[in-house]
């Protein structure tokens, strides 16, 4: 035979149970925000440059001595007076600027049919499509038909070799997808101004919905102690597109007018 606890004890126990169910346990929730855009993907006004963030070191901007009109009409020249750039970066960018001034065609990953790397990937024209599974998130970009794979809830690999997109691992923090990317090879560039970097480049992105779910924002932190004096922050915002994904063939007849230094096979496969 047993005896019921007193009313005060029952009330205290109920309150403790409610507290346990509603408090810090939310941090362990399996909820994941829905980043599906619909058939039109996520698009952004193609400004071609990362915007600055108040209180952060500045991203590279257009050199004031070279007015940029539009892609195909004028070229992008990086402003090497940016105080956050290490001297070797300024030297490399000055050489690149001088060569373009002398008539060289500006390099861009999408014109050359090579992967853009990170964070340059966020400056591609898009549209972008996010595919979410419990194990990973895949981001597809229409114009270059490239894909980024973000592996969820796993550590970075040991003895990782540098690659075009590096290794991206992620996790959900409430309504935000946090993505950590390392080991990008030095053949990629940071931005449309062709800012180089070393294999120490480390990029953290925080993807989340804003404007009542009508806009997707990614807050970006870029760090490379051998390239920049201090880390810097920027962002990109995407709106829902209005059309379905189209087919885009990068390499077809892409050497007719200019040499974009596309990868070309030395001999036929068969």
C-alpha cells in the first residue's frame, strides 16, 4: 500500500517537470529550418562584390582608378590600398591589375569552367538550390552546375588534402545552418577581384531565413592569417526566384572569342 504525496509536493513536482521540458532541452532540438526555395531557386542581384559590415575589416572593393560599368563592358580591378591585405597579396594583385590594364582578359571561375571555391561561390550569379537531408546539405548553382556538399554533425576529416571546395561541415543552431569550411586549395580566389589566399583560408557561414521566410541571408566570416591582417565579415542575401532551373553549358564554344584558360584535355578519351 502506498500513500499519495501532499498537494504542495505534487505542485512542485509538476513545475519541475514543466521546467525540464521547456528549458535548455530546446538547444538539443532536432528541428531544422526549411531552406527549400520552390522551383525558382534562390537568386540575388548580381553586384559582384561583397558588401562591408560595420565594425569589421573591409572586403576588397573596386579600385577607384578603374570605373566598373558592367560585366563584358569593363573589368574588375581590386583596390590594393585595402589596409587588411598582406604585402604579398598586394604585390600579386598589382601584377594582375597591370596585366589586365595591358590587355589581358580578366579571369573568372564561371567563364573558365572551374570551381569557384568559398566564399567566391556566394558571388556566382545563381540561382541556388539547397537540398537538405539528415546527413548533409547540398547547394547547387545553376550557371556553373557546381555543387557544394556540407556534411552535418561530423568533425573535419584528419589529414585533409586541399581541394577546390575544401571540406564543409555544418550543424543547425536553432533556425540557422552554420557551415565551417577549411582546406581550400590556393588555385581558387576569394572574390571577383581575384584576391588570392593560402591554404589556411577558413570560412564560416551562417545561413538563415529573414523577411518572414521570403529571403535567405548568409553571414560570412573570412579568415586567413597569411593573407589578411585580421578576419573580416560580409553577407549575401537571396530572394526566391520565379523560374525553374535551366541547362547551362560552360565549356561549349567558350574559347571562340577569348582564352579564359579553361581546362582542356591533351588528347581525346577514345
